[in-house]
C-alpha cells in the first residue's frame, strides 16, 4: 500500500470539499477499497472517510413509506434495523460476506463500487430505489451502467438510499462458498404496479433486470409464471467458479425461489 | 499404563492459548535477513532477459540471487535431482522461482521482488493430461503395468461388460502454517536450520548438498508444524536451502515464509487423475475381470510422483478380490506445480477408481451397492446359488475353512500379497447395524419417491489401506531416551509433530515402559543431531516406527536398572516391575526417581538409543510383486447426503464411521484423526476445486477462491467409533496407523452424491470429482438421459 493522507470530516459538505482535491478517494467501510490499495491497484493521495458523518448513518422510514438508509450505514445495521419494515432488504444485508464485512461494509460503498457479484445492486435495482447523493437524486434504473460503472460523478457521495417497500420480496443468493459473493443472486419485489426482478453475479454487464420475468410475474405472481422463460447464456460471466450456461440456469432457479419465498 | 488412555494432545493448551511456537514465532538474532522468491508468470518458456536492477536498488535489500549467482548448484528434489532452487535457462511452470531476494524485512523482500523486469520467450506449455498424452510427455519410459491373470480373455466372455471413466481433481494441502524455514549460521561454516518439515533428515541432506558440507555440518530442528498432510515432505526443501545459502553467503541469519498466495502458487498439490475402467461382471455384480488405466498428472519435476502413482496402483483393488486384472499407470509430466505427497499418497485416487467401478456395476445390475461390494470382498463366499460353479480357475483360497459347497473369493492382492488380516466382513456388518443402513436405504427411497426437487443419497464404502513405506528401506526409525538422576525422562525420536498427536502417543509409550506418569516425560523437538538418518513422518508410520524405537530405548535403560537393582536384592532381574511410579524387585520397592538416582550413583548409564525396522516386508516395484505392507488398516463409512436437483447444491446430512486403529494408543487422538481425515477426504471430493487457466496459471490461490471444509461443514450427525481390536501384526501395543486411512472414508460422500443423482433417472450419472454443484447438476442431467 502506498502512503496516503487521511481525513475524517463530520459533515457532508466538508466531505465533498475534501473530495474535490486531487486524487482524493471516498472511504466507507473499506472492504473492497483497502484490499485494492494493498494490491496497489488503487493509490489515492487522500482518503476521505465517510463514517464520521452522523446524517449518513442509520435506517428510518421516509414520508412516502420508503426505507431510507444512510449511505454509511453498515450491512449489519440494515439487517437488524430494517428487519421489521423491509424483511427482504434486511435478508439481503444479512447474507453479505462474513461478519467482518457486514460490520464494516456499507450500502453506499457497495453501490458506489458496483461489483458485478455484489448483493446491494440487486436490492437497489430490484426495488427501483433512489440513490441520493450530495448533489442530486438518481433512479436506480439510471444508476447502474455496467461492471464497476455507475452514474456517479467524480467526488460525488451517496448520502442516502431510499428503498420503496414492496408488498412482498425476497433475495435468493447462490453463494460462491470461498468468497461468499453471489455466484448468481436474484432480488424479486412485488409492488402494486408490478414486479421487479434484479439479477446480480451473473452478467458481464453487472446487475440487470430480467424484464421477461417481470412481465410474467406482474401478470401472475407465482413461480410457475417463469417456467416457459429462459435466460440466454450469451453475455453471462464464465470464470473459474462457473460456466455461463450454469449462471444462466441459476438466474431462473433463483428467481423462482425468490417468488416462492416472497409469496 | 498411560497407553490406550484418551489423553488430550500434549500441546493442546499451548495451541489454544497461542503459545505453541512455530517457525515464525522463534525470536531471531539481530541482523536476520528475510527472503522472498521472484516467480515465473509463464508456464513454460526460455528466460531471455532478467533485469533485477530495481530489485537490488529497493529499500532494505541486502542480496539478490539468480541461479548464476549461486556458488554451487542447489537442488531441491527429493528424488531425481531435477529441481534447481532457481530456474536456470528455462521455466517449467507458472510459479517457479527465478530469483531470490534477501532484505531486512519480509515485506521489503516481497515488495522488492515485485520490481523485477523479466522477459520470457514462451514455449508451448503442456498443461493437461490430454496435452501430455499427445506430446508423450511422461516420467519413466512408458506406462507401468501391474496385474495378473488374463483380463482380456475374461472380458471377452463376461456376462456383462461395463465401461467408464472418472476425473478426480487435485487438492491443496492448506496447512494453516504456510511453509517456513530459519537458518542460523554457526562457527566454522556449520548451519542450524529450523524448518517446518515432515522430513528433517532430507532438509539436512539437501542443505548440506547445497552448502557443500558434510551432513554433520548441518543440524535441523523441528518442534512442530501447523499442519503438514504430506505437503511438507519435499516442498519445504526450497525454503530451507534458500535460507542456508543466504546465511552462508552473508553470515547472517535468514528466514523465509511463504505468503499464502505464494504457497499455493509455488508448491505441489495432490495429483489429479483420470481413471478409465472396463469391468466384466455377472448379473449379481460379481467382478470377473477388470482393466484400469490410470492417468496421473505429475507436474514439472519427478518429486515423489513415482511412489505416489505406484500406491494408486496398489490400492486399485481396495477391499476386493480381482482375479483377472490389469492396472496401467501413466505418469505424465506437465508444466504445472510438481504434484507431491498428500495424505494417502496416491492410495485415495486408486481407491476412488475401484469404488467408482463398484458404484457403476451396482447401478448396472440394479443391486444395492453394499451388497455388491460385499460379494466382491476378499475371502467372501463366491458360491452363487444360481450357478454353484467354481470361480474361474478354481484357484480361490479359503480364508478359514472350505466346506463342501462354499467357495470363497481369493485373498491375494493383484501384487501377490496375501491378505491375512481382513476384518471388513465383521466391521461392515457392525457399521450397517449401528448406522441402521438397511432401514435408511428404504427411508431414502421413500423420500426420493415423494420429492421431485430434493433427492437424498446413501452410500457405504470400505477402506483397506496398506501400511508401510513402499520404498522398503524407509521403514526404520531411531530414538534417544535419557533418564535424569531425578527420574525425569527426556524423550526424542525421528518422528515430527504436525498436529496429529504423534508426540503424545509416543510419550505414552515411554511413560508406560517406565511405569510413570506422563508428567515425568519431556517431549522434545525432532533434531537431526539427536536421532540421525530418519525417514519422513509420512505413510501413516509415525507411531508404528517411532513408538517401537522408543520402546527399545526405554527397555534398554529399564533392563540396566533391573540388573543393577536385582543384584542388590539377589533377585532375578526379569521379575522387576515398573508400575504406578514405583519400581519393585525382590523385596525392594522404591519410587522410580529413587531407582534412577541409585542407578546413577551406581554408575549405570541412563541414556540409550533405540532402533526399529519393520519386519517381513519385501517389494519389487518394477515387477509389482511382493509384500510391500506390514499390515492393512481398515474402516468403513456410511454417508447420507441431499442434493437440490435444480442447482446441484448439496449437504452431507449424516456420517457414521467405524474405523480400525487396532488397540488404540490414544482413542481421543485417533478419533480426531478419523474425523479430520473424513472431512478432508470429503472436502477433496466435493468442494475443493483447483482451477488453472489456459495459460497454466493457478487461479485458485487463496481462501477467497479455494474453499476447504470448515468446522461448520462437518455433518450435523457425525458418529465416529473405533473398531477396538488388537492388530494381528506385532505393532506397538498392537495399535494401527491412523494418519492416512480415514481420509478415504470421505469417498462415501462422493458415492452418496452419485446415489442421489442416480435417483433422478435411469442412466448412470458418472459423477466426477470434485462434485461441485455444477458437476452434480450435469450428473443429474446424465441420469435423466439428457446429456451423453
């Protein structure tokens, strides 16, 4: 790891100011960034910690009923505090990584990084969440732009994520047992105006919505509804852990499981 | 007597309090250098340009060496002198050390090593078994073939002929303590080496060779390893030699430990195998002829591959009478890590081959796998009521008596060794009863009839494992025992402690010989200056060999004390009793400590060496005949699994094990070995998957990509018992070796998964190992006839 400066502001404005400097990088839980720096794949001059900002912490219910999670809230906190208001989201948070990752890693960090096998992108896209930054609000459908790519501008901070609470939902994750990332995982959420299905871990383009399944499930919210559908292996990830065909197969199986668990 | 007691591991308290000392915990003298290798990123190629200027200029770097900088060639091979410490002109695998950095810290050495500029002109790499066969790249001139009878003729007339093939993956040792060594230069060019090694004498030999000094100039000490599993038999040589060479050149201490990624990348693993089979059998599943072709991927250097491949052949029978058999073994040379010893030493791969055959045959004839296994057991009744005919050749020997009607399977292995201690009939019967095998077989069938998605599987598999080094001269051991004038005992022998509990078992032997408590016995580090010319602690032989050597040393001292005290009491020295901390002879009775003190005062030597060599073994590995093993260790396991037929996800639900450790020296430690062996074996065959990419780089080189079973992966119901019966062979207190055999109990997990897959359709699932979810899903599809 190269040397770096470390600052820990206590307000979003101070954090944004610090991030305006040359080669400054936001640090949240550090569960991806610190290993990356140790590998010297990243070498920021300044790390701006986001964990000392009170307004970016915690879980609450917004005026519209959405579950609002501060950007620097850990997975363990979401798993505990959203359990009553949004069990599907709490369930997702409780399956991330191991206890260390859950107690250090944050929702904002996960979404900003947008790892193609991370859990939160499926939760955000599957709920049509709103990603709130220090300068604007971004709809999840506009936010995810491919593997490790997002709509965030340089220095922009995710301060909050607003998850609309569905009537029913479930996150079903096929665990890669060594890394505990998703080999393939699916978030299914049923709203009054339709069903959303978001898939992570499977596609070379990162998290995506399986729109055919959404249509079928919006018409008939039962696992059988996707029986006639299939997912093409083209564009799926093939790596040391699984073939693209296997991942494509898992998309459908995990979707059905999520529907069954949600209904 | 302290033998047979379930005492805890002697260092258990140190382990759990973090005070057990490993190589990296030894305080080093001032000026110690820390070493790191620079590795080849290319599987095969010619070194065209090696620019180490930046490495040499890096902070803290004291010395950088390439092969050309070595004063004399340094070889790391345990066998064929084909492993230069540093690559010379060509690199032979991705991960091969090319240069060596010595710096003032571990981190500085690793950082510096990353700065090298190395140009390699790539050559076509031979990576897979198929590549090696196409290129005829192999060790030895051609395949080795063992066998007997006329399997081709028998196959031609067999009622049913079944053919197939199985791929069996390798396995990373994943000892918790990675490879490590520390060299301390002494006056006059002598060297002390602390090494995390199962084979201190080989370290001594190879270091002496690299330094150009006689073996007496090198002393190697090993207190303990944090796990070995065979991975520290030859793979520690490179670090010890590197440290000693640097220490000699600089006159500074030198230490090296591999980072986990480097350990994965540099060191050899279990050999992966492909085994093809063609078996002739009848409608009951009785085998009449069997032809195996074993393809073994050895990696770039010979290492221990020949005896490993031999042992795979020697376990191609497992527990079964194979009258007409041919086993052909191809030892293939590839541009990958040099595959090496791993718990079982090829035996497990050979055994998976024959168990796969039994599984396939049972499926073809539609009988329960256990019934088919039992009718093929050595010495089993071969009389088939439907035919009543003599078995082919009529040469089958009876193990007990030949009644008028009963004809028995033979009891001679394919390599000509008579199996005289076969206990599996009784052992398996007891296990079937204790595990409720028959009832659970029905329950599994009933469950599967009612569940479309989740299918259960159940399998019983036996183990018969040969005990002794197949290289006969290695079956020897030495010990050194001192009794001090206060009655305390210093114990030393050639075996090494790697967590398995050897030291405690041997200390129990010493305490029993002197009739004292274990607190009187000091266990000391393995040291080539105390006991010379030792064999590796391997082949499960640690307690058998060293226990006997220690017994001999103790008895020598005991006899001297007996003669001395008997003389004083005018009694017969053979009447002396050492028990309960006391010595009794004639009318005399005194504490052992007093006897020791009086013997010392009487000028009796209280120090002795002991020596043991295994009797009655002889082996011709070229012809494949003889008696390579002193005896066999047995065991059997019943595993029940469940699979999800939509994804291939799976769980081991329950395992029942009955294992033969003879008259156990320590049932607590032996059960620990059985439990750990089963879990490691099941891990090998289910979840542990090594993946090399198309350029030959190992992509699974850390726990983030390679999953070993954890405590949470043990079955919820895990019933492990010892088959508590004295060894028929005259071993130390009639115990049996227990290091390797239980690993093969894990084969029942693979077979249970195969059984679950077979419940999905009419075809044979042909499940390869490791049985990852993706492979299980493919096997389910094959069972349904949806895949070829």
